[in-house]
C-alpha cells in the first residue's frame, strides 16, 4: 500500500486539499491512501533521512568528520553557514510539507468514503503520529517553531504565524503521539518496519520525552514518561536484540545483521525484531532487477558518502562506488574495548582500491611462527602514524614460542602499496597463548584512525547483485529507531530517576553482551558492568548508535555539547596528522566561537521574509 501510494504522491505531488478544500466533502479511499503515503514521503528526502540527518545536518559532533574540507569550506555541519543556507531552508520546507499533508488528511478522514472504521482509525493514528514527529524534528533543530495544525486552505489570507514556545511544542507532540498509540496497528499485525506501528510510537515517545527532559527545556518530569514508554516496548515482547549473525552471512557479527538488512531493503528478513521503524528507500540503486524502473525518486546516500572507500565509479563495480566522505574520530574508535565486535563493523578496518573485491587493511598486526594459530591484535597509532601500542584481541592457541610481529598498512588513496616503516614489536607467550605485544620501535607513517571510513552500511550487501547499480545512490533503508536504542533510553531514564538500579544496569549489559558476541540475557564476566554512571550510558550510546543521526542532539540534551567539542578540538589538535588537521578540527573550532548560536539551526531567512511574525534565533 505504501509503495503504490507513495509512487502516486511522488509523481503527481498532489495534495488532497486540491480535490477537497472543504472538510465536509467525502474523499475516496484511494485518494486518502495516496495522501497517507504522501505524508511519509518527505522523510525520504535529501534534507531528512536520505542524507541530512546522518550527514550534513547532524554529523558535526564527536563521532566523525567530513574528509577533504579546507579552511574556506562552507558546510552545514561545520557551523559556518548563515540563515539563507539551502540545506536549512529545504529541511524546514520538507518537514512542513509533511505537516501540511497530515493536516489535510486529518481534516477529511472522518468523512472519507469506502473506508471501514478500523482503516480510518489507523490512517488517523499514523497521520497524527507523523505530524507530531515532524514537529519534534522541527523543535529539535530550530527551537521555537510555528505549531501549524490546520490546512492552509482553512487559513484564509492570513499566513502570519508566530513561533510557539518549545515547551508548548513538546507538550503537543507528546499528547498527539500518546493519542496515536491507541490508534495505529501493532507490529505483529503489520509485520513491517516501514509503517508506523504501536511499538514505533512508544519507542519514539521515549526519545521525545528524554529530549524534553534535557537541555534546553529541562522538563525533568518527562524522565518518568520516558521510562514508561521505553518499558512498554520492552515489556511488549515484540522486539529484541539480534543475538546471532544474519543467516546468509554467518561470518558477520550479530550486530551487523540490522545494517545488512537495511542495505537489502529487508528482502531476506523482515527485520522487525530489532528494527522498530525504518524509512524506506527503493529502486534507484539497482537499474536492473526486482526494483528497477519504478520511478521512485530515491536520494539515499548511505553506503556512498557514508561508506567504505571504493574509487571505482562505474556501474559495473563489484562492490559499489563510495567516496569515503566521512571518517571516524579516534575518540570514538578508542571507546571500544578489546573484543567489542561493533568497532570493526561500524568503523571499517579496510578500504577498496580497484575493481576486485580485495580489501586493503588500514593497519594489521601479523603473527608469524611460534607454532600456534589464531592470535589477532589491534595496533594504535600516534599522531605521526607511529605504532603506539598493541592490544590483544584474540590470544590464539598452541604457541610454543613467541611469534614474530610485523605490521601491514595501506593508506586511503589510490595506491595499493603498503605504507609505514620502522615499527618493531615483540610478543610474550604463556600457556600456548599470546598474552601481550610490546612496541620496541614505533616507526612512522602508518595509517591512522583518521583514515578509517564508516562501515555500518556496506554496498557489497545490496540486493540483486551483480545487477547494474547507481553510482551515487543506494536503496538502503534508514533505521530511525531500533530496540538497542530503547534499552539504552530505558537505562538512562531509570538512572536519572533512581540511580544505578538493577534494571538500568541490565539494560546496558544486554546491549554490551551482544556487542561481544555473547548470549544477550546471560550475565558475563567478560563485558558486564557491575554498576553504571551517566558517562557509561553516554559512551554506550555512541558505541552502539554511532552515525545514526543521534549524537549531536544527544550531546545537546545532556548539556555537554560545548565541553565535548572543546575536548574533541584539543584531542585532534594534539593527535591528528597534518593531512587531516583542518578537516578534523574545523567543526569544533567553529562551534566554539558561539556555542549558543550553533546549538540550533537558524530560522530560514526566506521564512522570515514571508512571515513577519517569525523572530530569528539568537546570534543568527
């Protein structure tokens, strides 16, 4: 239904109000179906989940940076724009387009013909939730915003609308979403992550309530609400963490399963266990095969701008082109403990440099001889690319003597030759296992973390391989909210209300156990925390949810954005190689010039020109 309706809405760009400006009219079932799909459609636009919310609108935080920027580069995420910046304008316009479509449907749905009461109820629930969600996105990014809740066709000639206070907007959003919770269908009924369901409403309500409880609003009673809604999802029994690898890719970690399914449009798995709500993207990635020629205007760039570097810009590329635009900060990389399987999936340890499927590792530790097998380790580099330390990831077995240690490193350019020279290290063996590696000489010019691209969404898993694929777009679904996020939100709300309770600790530990490849519900001495602090929760959210468009708003609502950016700038000034010095420090340097100003986006200058009642945000 959604696909068919969205194709109609996207091609025609027709609002129901053009047919039924009078709410006493009776729209048909097919018109309302198309209009409902049209309410979803802006979510898949470039300013929202096709690139904006994980890229140029929200990437300016402490997880990743945009490679290749210079001192004169102007980008939204670099905090050097003005109120006429196109991305800021388009985001506002696209979101209000979704609001208007919801307003129209809600104004006529009760009079619709050809719909039974259950379908009307569901349409009303989805439209109510989506309108509230659009307002949540607006208030999160712009602060005070106009709470426009009637169709433009009912406004006469007066379109002067002032901004409503943030608290009023949040109260409205929470009230509307609460009402929608009893109207929409359940996940077992829908059996799809692409449509708003009851647990999706409840999970998002937990997120909205946490946002309202934090800065700048500080409506702390909302922590109670956040815990209530998160626990509703947990106690529903509908969702859970993937605890085993994708059945088609047994060598990948369980953590990767959700992102492989994203990349494959849930073709092989419904993916409704862990994923709760996804934004759908189809057809443009593959120009032949099942989803070819459906004319859906996809602009998704997950796997391309936020993907593993592959310079082969050809439709016949085996893996799929990616410029590797975004790179990871060492701060995030170093948050992962030894044995955490999320690190090398979220932050790719390799790149591609030719038309083959050969992977070129940024930096590997080689163990040769010693009579044993299986030892692996991670090498950490200095700012000059010297080997600073080596941490054992797997001690291996059967070693009768110390193996010889060597290092292999490739850069992220077009050359396939190794880089880095002069490093030396020695291993220590006990009971057949490699117990440690000591760096004797650091060497220089080895690849650093700054070379590492984002690896969560990998083009090699796209559906219909080896179909001819689009160079610049993929068909990857975007995970708006998933079960791991719900567990961590429940832990956070619980902690803020009651401290380090048993339930809060267990919710964090379930996420951690899966990260280490362990049974989710069984206590483990390997990774379990015996108690937690707020810093533990903040760090775990970054390890688990990095690059999913949440970090910047998390830092703001926690009230630590300024300090985090200061720490990030200091870290990068001290550790970045000269090749990445400017690009890794530009966002933090600019943000710290005016932290109040850059904590929200400016009200678009075009909107202020059209609506004299709007007042600009401070500093803009």
